[in-house]
């Protein structure tokens, strides 16, 4: 049996930083109204997830540069530009034909592909994501954009005709909603942000974009591609403290759509700041505490492998991560043994290390929270049961498996969003069911088992508790054509390549009475291609 890993081993892992070229970006401008405006005010320092040894034999986070710390006047300047670009629906962008909007998005994606190396590198340095996963995030995003274009073309083709019902001629299409405030998350700062921003844009909305707090420098590079690809004011970049600028922006009542991936508390506070909340469309990906239910007859090898992946990919920093494991009492011992062995064997290191699985965490204050969760569980009878669990140094935290976890512990209900795996054992199937019924969250569940009757019973009840039931596999968002949503405090609206196009638009009809004069008017508009909306043009 191998010895437990030590703090010193974690320390040594950071030494490979010396041989790397560290990116450094001093962003002294921001994109507003189609121009990069120089910023002469205060700046916010951006630290890496990765540390380097310091003069006192400790580790400190590496500085990657700075971004403007703009304030309220700049936020309002961005809002004004967005309003101008939308111009109450009469702006160039919302009135543009879908075909032309697609042309702009294609131009952008072409520019974006050229930035792959830079963006992947920044993903590694800013949020500590492994090179392989950073590349995957980039490539998945490119595919998402192309799939979005194809999906929109299909949608448009279906709308390229008129309907005549009860003497009324009508054409139904989808129209934009207006000024969209878009805030992305730090764990997928590129992919999840763009799964909001791109469908919002392509449907004709204009976007006020606030880059995530970690993973913001990569958006500076991308903002240059945005500037080259879209008409001015269609995307404006917000910097500065969210807590200082977002509420005043909402208070104006001029934001029509709020889209973010983040916490339900933040989302609900932002929504409440809108003076006419019924006018606000919200498309939100929020908190989750997805359970795994490992049944007595589960294929144990598979359940262990999927639960390790599901709970600890990207250090557990996924909204879809398995955040609590319910394991049947009769297989508990074997499951725990195998699970801990697999967790302890996870390879820790730097994002560029080959096959690395556990990497540095971007949030400086996260260790305190993780350690608080562990102390709280220990004070209430739980233990770290894997030999390397909780070893930490610099920004590396080796995953801790905690058992037995019970109601009343922080880890029982709180979304840890990090490398802690709480495990509960159960004898009566009603226990995990009741856990889910009483949970504030309803995103997904993973069921591991082989008894089809038991699985069917769980499927039929749990589809009414969560939005995706996974059988013998971890929880996840992909494939991106599948709907991604949740019940309770886990989401509002639905995302997927197709659903996002619907979420960021509204069905709208142009209708007239079926008579000779109106038919002539419509025929002329369509034949001479006088309108973008009223059209039978078939997009190829
Ligand atoms: O953070 C939540 C992401 O949507 C998870 O996506 O399941 O593909 O990792 P994923």
C-alpha cells in the first residue's frame, strides 16, 4: 500500500511552473459602442488558480494581469449603447434578416477559431482546468455555435410560409426580446457563457455582457473578435463589481432579459431589482445538489467509476456534479473501499500535466469553506475516509470522501461545488426519495442498479422531481442537443442548441384579413423582399 500523499508533494507539483511561459495581460480598455475605450481609473488584479513558491517557502497565486475596475457611469454608458443598438426593436441588429445575422455569427466564429491556443492557455491559467478539458471546452463551444446556426436555419425554414385560418392570413416567426444582461460562470467561463450569449445574439437581442470573475481575461481576447464581427453596440462589456453595478442597471427597468449561470440567491436578488418584473424574461442555470442513488444490485465497478467521474471531474466544480452519494447499506462497505481507492489514485498536478485529474482551484476563499464543511461534519460524527482526503497546499486540495453524512451537516444540503464527496448509506429506498422531495434543488439524479422494476419506479417518480434522470451513468449537461434545465431553485427556462433559440425569443405573428387588397400588399412585400420578417425566403 502506498503512503498517503503529503503537503510537500503538493508543494513540489507547483515547481513545474518555473518552466512555463506565464501569460500576462494588462487590459486597459473595454469594448463599448463598437470601440475600445481607454480606461484610466482603478484596475482589478487577476490572479491565477496556479501558485508559485514565494520567498518565505510558501506558495502564492501568480498574477496574470489586470482588468478595468469600472464603475456605475461606465455601466450606464454600456446600457445606453445597448439601448441605442436595439432602438426599441428598430435598430439595425434586431431588424436584420436572420440570414445576415448568421453571416455575422459565422464571421465571429472564424475569428474565434484563430484564438484557440490563447483561449485554451488562459483557461488553464485562470481557472486551473486541465489542458485536455480546456481544449474540449473550446471545441465544444465552436461546435455549439455551428449547431446553433444549423438549428436556426431549420427553424427559419419552417417559418418561411404563410398560414390561412378562418379567413386570416398569418406568418409566425420568432422575434428578439431586447436588451439582454448576460453573466457567465467561472467553471465554464467560455462554454456556458457562450451557450447564453450566442443564441441571445443570433435571435436579434443585444447583449450587455459581464465576464465571469475567474476566466475574464480570455474574454478580452474574444472581445476583439466580437468587435470585428458585429455592428456597434450589439455587445457591450461590463467590468467592475457586480454588487455595485448590476442592481442599478436593473433598477432602470431597461433590461429585458436576464441570463446567468450562477447562484439562485444572486439571480433572485437581481430579478427583484427590476421595477416591472413581469417584463423581464429570465433564463437561468442555478444551484444543484445532484444525488447518486446506488442500489443494492448495482454493477459496482461501473457505479464507482461513474461516481468518481461525476463527483470529481474538474475538482467537483460543475453544476451537474454528483454532490451527494446515497449507497445501499448492503453494498456500502465494498463501495466505500473501491471508491476511496479510486479517489486516492486520482492524479493531481498542474493543468498541463498529462492525464492530470485534480488541479488548482481558482477561488482564493474556497479552502476555508471546504475546511469548514469538513470540521462541521467531523463535529457531527462524520469522518474523512480516504487516506489522502483533505491534504492541501497552495491552491491544490486533494478530494475528501466523507462518511457517514447525515441531516444537519452542512454537506447534507449545501452545494459544496468543490472536491468533497459526502456519502450517506440507506436501507429504505424512501430515504433518498425523501431527500430529493425535500431538496431545494431539482436538476438531475443518477440511479445505479440492475433491477428494472426498481429502476422504473424511480424513473417514473423522479422525472417529476428533476429534469434529467441518468441510469448507470453520471449526471451531465451534454449532448448539447438535450434540454438542460432544472426544477425548484435549479433553473429557469431551458437551454439546448434548439431550446435556447426559443428561450431568447418570442413567437410573433403578422396577420391580415384574407382579401384581394391585403393579398396584393403581402405579395408585393414578399416578392420585392421588402421585409426581413414577412418573407418566404428559404435559408440554405
Ligand atoms: O457547470 C455545469 C455545466 O453545465 C456542466 O456541464 O455536465 O458538460 O460538465 P457538463
